[in-house]
DNA sequence: ATGGTTACCGCAAACGTTTGCGGTAGCGGC
DNA sequence: GCCGCTACCGCAAACGTTTGCGGTAACCAT
């Protein structure tokens, strides 16, 4: 044992390990880092590692981040973790990030631009190495700013037409088409569509796809059967379907742009004394957890949220390591229509 | 304009502001911090603040944390954010933390001790100022270690008998009692109970309360009607109720220790051709989001998770600022039985 | 004119890392 | 015996803050 006595109070630092090992802190740093370990004698390295373990040494992420200008953290911006859509995405992200030593900082924006701005600068103060953003609107000044500052960024569940953002989305086109085809196969001809907020990429895409698919499959698209929701929420879906019901144009099925909107449809139907699927068939989008337990179980388009989170994280890591791509790629993941009890053949 | 030219490339630092203002960085630091602003001339302070704003200066949280040994971050340990129970807690936590300048680092443990350990040290490397833990088991060596290291810590949704931990929980006793009373009022006498994992504080408490409440309300407690689930999960609930159904002892109602277990009951009932509430009434615990949309809507004990998150955060902030209490307080929040369609009067 | 007080601000150290640079020792080749 | 090379390791600076300490100038009272 050496003659030095190290106070065993606080958390040990590189210096403590160095003193115990009788070497300079730089040597300890190099020995502990696999990348630079070859620069130090094998035996000394082993001794240092052993001492570090005995002392319970843990690198100080703040100091390291300050020195290296890389914090090994990434920011995740999402509207609301309470929306069952997002937890699987978050877990997918963490599943990839954690083994690589990264930590995700999660921020809820409630889709409010000022809150988003605040969260964003807060994350920047913590010097996150990149962003995963699930709150993208079709035009997004904040994101364009980030883009210009050359900060790694990938969108998930959303996309932005121009700007070269890399994003990972679901194959909405295939999903909506499958849903429409399913309804038509059941004999439905008067199909309503509840669109999402017009400033969201998914809302626009799903709406357009609906129009196209219906037309291609030989069903006339009636503008009176298309209603816009102000939000992807249960309340908005309730309100929108209520408007349709109050209208004169009859329909036998409704395709909701989102599961929450479909949930609102359930509310509106019950309040108006209509049954599902007896009177009206309903289809959702996303296949949220527990939605198979609803009354009736909701037919929905399954979106691989977990996998979306994973690939988003992978793409972000690539950007962090290899630098920003000149032109962002958008990865599109396959979806699958899950038929349950909320859709039935139209009454004869 | 001064003669200095500052490169406008990277993010501005204190030094940049100082050069522009023609003062020392220490002065800038003091001027920008409301706590120390009185130490600098009012006009100079105003000028510095203005320049900082123009430059878009944001303090580097890493550098500040390194210097002050306070990172203004807290770690949140929970089993699985995918469990609908936790998002409201998380939002409650953030609702209190954010305005105070704190950031929450969320970590999923999947209730696996080694994963928990890993997450914990990872958060410690980031020098979080405290922990909010929702994964507490009845005996928890890791948490006792934390306790000994004098790190601020508060438990949420769980409690630990000894050790002086401060925690915020729901009034489980009142909840279970209300549930039992409700079933008895409906005429049920043969009531089964599905207990949670025995290493969780809530599981034990709810089980004991059930026994006591049933006895006090004049219903014999039959040990054959008490089944233990290995986890708070749908699958475990399914398995447990299936075992009961396969047994010889008949029952007309089942009280589940948790909503997910109740969900599993739905599965088991359907597979066995039993109807709810026609054949068996079911009550859950927690009142998870969307559970009112189930088939049938689940009668459940509502727990104020959002508020639990908020008070947990408040208690943690108090610990961070005022130091650890000598003896932890446990805050108990009121619950409320929400009667829905899964409970009905026993058949005559 | 002197001493004391106050207001303001600069100096420099420190937090715990990482890393370019250089120095020393050992060794092999000539 | 000299040169050059390699392996190993120490030195010191730097990242961007905060903060104790001290210094200067101004002001007031004596």
C-alpha cells in the first residue's frame, strides 16, 4: 500500500484513482478508455482498471461533456407522453441509445410552439448531441433553425416536405388504402373520413390517400363526408363526428385519421343512440395499446411504433457519428390492418 | 463599437458576452444571475443583460453543473413508461420541475434489478441532484445504499416500511375498502382477490386490507379465493383468474389488485365463456386512462397519479434545497371508487 | 489630510475530464 | 558509441462556469 491517504468521503475522481495507482491522471484516463488503452502498458492498465473498480470510480459525465463537447445525451421532443402512441416510441429509442451509452431527455411540448421553444432551448443548454422530434408540423421554423445550426436531428412519425430532414414514418398510404378496401369489401359505399389537423403531415397524407383510394376503388368521394378535426384527440373526434351525424348526408362507416379520434367517435355514436358496428363501422389508425379491449374492439391500422423509435435512434446515432447527410433519407415502415369488432358488413 | 471582433460561429459563451460588454466574465456571470446581480452596477447589469440577449447567450448547463456540483436534473426510475400508469406521474413531476429549472431524466427498469442498477449508475454519472423512484420493492438494497449516500430521494406509488424514506402514495386502504363495500352492497358474498407480487408494498397492503375489510363487513374470507399474481400484468391476471376458475370454489366477484390484472381477468373470463358482469363482477385499481372505454367499462379505484407526481416532485425539491429530513414523511392522497359497467348485482 | 466605509469589479482558482505535445527509457541496428 | 524508433507516460492547457478574495475609486466623516 502506498503512503497516500485518500479521503473516502465523496465520489472518487480520476485523481483519486491516479493517486492510488501512483500514476498521472492522464494515464488513468487513457487506461479507462478502451479507445486509448493501447497507449498505456497492459499491466499498468489492468492495475488501474482494478483500482478504479475497487474505488467505485464513475466518470463525471458533466466534466467529460464539457471537455469533449459531447454530452452523450439526446433530446426527444414529443407532444404528450400521456398519449399512448409515444411510450412505445420512447422505449424503442432507449433500446438503441442505452447500449451506446446515450441518455434520452424527454420533453413534452403539448404542441404549443412557445412551450416547444422553451423545451428546445432547455435541451440545448444541456448540450444534447442531437434531437429526435415527434412534434413536427408541416412547416416548422424552429426545426429549420436547428437544421441550419447543423445539429443532428431526425423526425419520427412526422415528415417535412422540403428541407432534407431525415425521418422515419409509417406507410400511411398502404394503411389507409387497406382500410378503405376493407370497408368496401364489407359492402360500404358511404364512407366518412375524419381528417386530422391540417398542419400535420400525416393528416394531409392520410386525407389525400383516402380520396385517391376511394376513387380508385370505385367509390364516389363526397366532400360532405369529410370532416376536419382540430386535434388528434378524443374530444375533437367526438365533435367532428357529431357534426357529421347532424348533417343530412348519411353514411355507414367512418375512417378516423387516428385512434383517439376513433375513440371520440365511440362517444358521439353512443350519445346519438347509434351502435357500432351495427349502424356505423369505425376504423382507427395507429393500433394503440389496449385498443383491442374497447367496446367494441377497434379495427385499426397497426403502426410499428417501437420499431420506429429504434430506427429513429439508429439514424440519429449515425448522424452524430458520421455527420449530417447532405440530403435526409426518409425510412418508411410497413403497417398492417388489424380487423376487430368495430367493422361489420353493411346492413342489407 | 469596441475594437474586438468576436467570431459569430459557435454558441456564445460568457467570454463572448464579456468581450462585447468590455467587462470581465465574472461580472457577466454575476449580472446574469439574479441572486448576485446586486453585486454589479445596475446600468452595467442592464447593458450586459441586453448584450447577452442580443448574442443569444445560453448558459452551459454542463459547465455550470461541473462548477457548482448541482446539475439541475433529477432521475426518475420507473418500471416501464409503456404502463399507462406512469405517464401521468411523469407529467406531474415535470409540471413542478420545469418551472424551477430542473430537467427529469427518465429511466425504465422493467423491474429487473440489474437493469435498475445500470440505470441508476448511469443517472449518477450525470450527477442528478436527486431521485424519484416508482420501482421500490418492499426491501430494496439499492435504495438503502442511495439513502446512505445522502442523496435526495422520494418514492412514489410505493413505500418502504423502514428506513425513513419519504414517499407519496395513494390511500389504498380506503380504496380497497370502498371496493369491497361496493361489492357487498351489490349482494356479493363470494369475492375473490387477485393479489400483486408479494415483494411490492402496494400488493401486501391491498391484500391485508381486503382481508380486514371483508371480515369487518361480515363476509368470510376464504383462502381458496385468494390468488397471487407474479406481476402487475395482463398475462399474470389472466393466469391467476384461470387458476381460480379451474378450482372448485365458486365466486361471483373478483377484486383485482391492479387494472392490468383486471384486464387479464377479462381475457380469462372470455376464454372460459363467462360474462362480465353477468357471471362475474370485476373491479380494478388505478383507473388507468381509457379504461372507461373497455368492454365492459371497468369499475376501478381512481388514483390521482398526476397529483402524485406533482407532490413527489415538490417533496424532492424541498429535500434538494433544505437537505434530507431526519425522518421521511409519507404523503397519502385520497382515492375514489369509480363505478362503471363491470360490476352488477349478484344474480338472485 | 487621514481613516473608514461602501460599491463595484477584476483576478485566479477550481470543478473533472481529455488530449496534443514532449520527454525519457529501452532497445535494436549499424 | 551513436542514431533512430517505439512504448510508455507526464505536463499542462482547455472546456465554461462560479466564487472567495482583494483591489480601486469614490465618498463621507473626522
